[in-house]
């Protein structure tokens, strides 16, 4: 529910900013606060996503975590950081 709400708000804000740009000449004083809101919303959405992934990871069994690491490594290659690298795998 939170992520859906954030997505709807972000989409609405993106439309507002796009409309401001397409409306012709614009004043930085009016556009910059809207752009700041847009980036703040994106940050909030990204934080919510990472927290969701962490919560999901914590309920996995050690075997499921190993499989997730294996699949994730295959999918990302070496270009995307592993969000779970610093979390305990429960094997200690």
C-alpha cells in the first residue's frame, strides 16, 4: 500500500513538472521547488523499496538466501551492487 501510494504521488508530480516544462518559458523560482519535491518523492520511494527487500530477505531460510544470492549474481553480472551483501545470512 505505501509503495503504491508513493508511485501514484510520484507519477502525479512527474506530470506536474512535465507540464511546467512544456507550458513554454518558465521561471526557475517556480519550477525548482517542484523538481525538488519530485526528487524527494523518488528518494522516499527508493527507500521504501529497499526496506521492503530487506524485510523479505530476513524471512528467507539460509538455503533460500543462498539460492537468491546465486540467482541475483547471475542476473546482475558485476554491474549492479548486491543490496544484501552486508546482511547476516544466518549461517554464523
